[in-house]
């Protein structure tokens, strides 16, 4: 088998066999196939696409290229959740304790953030002492003991995907549905869950700007998961404005805690309830959405969900007092209001721009080596549809450096579009796919 022949086959519109795809991925991961040949293959795939069997084979080849977590030592159905990401997306911080408090086993691997804010792992490190590095044995033991653990991805989880994504990033071949879906699902399958719930974002702050594209991606990932023997559900959710009010690591942690107390923003609470219901159903703990929602509401109202977060934090070396006393979380030295310059209604918030403003403050990473300031960020006081008067705050900027605050303020003001028309806030949930 020669890589040259496989490139020509795909270039001419042919279909690659499972053996050919495994040969290609194994060879590239080991360094036997050079970047220039794999770049040619990625471009051929970009233009000619992959069918269902090819996409499934590519996903499994990448999943099997490194460590695969064996969760068979954990009793019950293990459920994972994946979000395609967005601005203010702190969902795992509130969702997983809610679901775990209802009896679902959560053995979750999460990543660090690259972009406007940290990932789930970065945010959890807002709890002083919290460790995201557990051995596989300790990870499984903790899930059996308290029902939940969230750790960082191992360096050798789907290494083929890491290498391939870096190549696609510099060869303009990221934006292909099969390649995106297989990249995401290879890591999820390697992480060992029995069932996966997908949160696929659509809107100005999402990777998939158009709902039709988000729908296609969700369908592609669900097909891959089902072909690999996993139970799958997907939720298409809105990312046309930031999720909730807080954007920034410790600020998002605080908002997630408020949500576990039953006082979270309406859009964020509804997303957690919807995704949580899906997780309870695929775990076969609830028979339908109504029953699942009742269970989740009881977990929040009784305080069990908040206590489960505290239990998670304590089990992984963190200071659980910070769950109950959020003033102990990292805080910025300066909090400055962004005042509206006119009366009117918020017609639009440029979602991705709010994310960039958080990055400017130091709340995200421009490179993998960048250090994150966990204390900085933005808290919105007005969302789409809100009435605002001149001199009223649109948001509060939490900062530690004056120059960064000024740069953020100038850009954040332009992200708010204020007019004289009342625009109704869009629904957070677009569709649920089974």
C-alpha cells in the first residue's frame, strides 16, 4: 500500500477502504507519511468529501491511535457531554453536578481553552488546589465513590487528531464536515463513555454560524457515535449572544454556582435543564423529558446539585468552601461599568466580539503557552431585547490592567447594537435530535 496511490484515488473521487484509512493514519502518526502527502490528502478530502463508512473509519483510526480509556470498571451507563464551544459556555460546571446528583455516572475528560476564555479544566482551577491530573485508577475509583470526576485529557488521547488538526489549521482544510465530526468524535470515543450528548452551537459566536450547517454537523457526529455502538442525542443551541451573563473563568464559575442554587440566568438554566434531561434519558434513569426535568429541579431545589459540586472539588484537592462562599474565588482589582451612550433597545450583541474582549483582558489564550488570568472578564447586565437608558450599564468589565481595560472598553462598546426597535430574544434551544 502506497500513500501516493491513496492520494490519487481520493483526488479522482474514489472511496478509501477501512484498511487504507487505518494505514494512512497509523503511518502519519508514526511519522512514516510526510506532511506534504497528508496535506494533499486533506485537500482531496476537502473537495471530494467522505462517505459515512469512510468518516466512521477515520474516526476510529484516530481514536485508536493512542490511549483509550476503559471505563468498564465503573458500574452503570457512563454519559459524556460535548459542546462545540461559544462565548460564556460554562455549561459543564453546572450541568455535570446536576446530572450526577440524579444518579448518572460522570467520568469526563475536558480540555483547556485556546481562544477567548479557558476551557472547563481552566475554570475548575479557579478552585484553589483543584487537581485535574488523576491516574486512570484514581479517576475510576472516584467516579465509583462519588459518581463524578472531571480531569484533563491525557497527552496521548487521539494523538493522530492533534497532529492532523495542526496540519489542517495551516492548509485551509479545517472547514469540512467529515473532518470536523471525526476530529471531535475520535476524542469522545477514546474517552470511553457509553452514551454522548452533543451541544452543537449555532449563531454569530459559534463555529457553525448557520443553523443548517450546525444541523449537518450534529447529524454527522450522531451517525459516527451510533455506528460505534454509543447512545447519542444532540441539542442545537443558540450562540447569537453570550450564554448567560458572565464571560471569564472565575466569573463563569460563580454564575454556574448561582445556577446550582436556582438563581442562574434564564437562558443558561434552560440549556442545562435540556442537556441534563437528554443525559438522564440516555443513561436510562428517566423515561421521558418531563420526568428528567422534575429530577433535575429536585436536585437543585434540595441543594444536592450544589453539594455534588462541592464533593467533586474536595475529592480533587480543591477548597470546597469556595463553592459555598463565592467571594473566595479569584477577583479582579477593578470593576468598571460600560455605560450606554443613548436610550433604546439592545438589538444585537456581536457575540464573538465579546469573546475577544475577554481575551484582551487576559481571560483567554492566544497561544497554548499563554497564561490565563482567572479573575478577569465581563458580566453583561443587558441582553438582546433589553431596554436601556443613556448612562445605564450595559456590562461590567473586571480587569487588572488599565491599558487592557481601555482596549476592552472601546471594543465592547461596538459589540452592542442599540436601536429603537424592540427585538425579542431568540430561543436558546433550536432543536433536539435523537
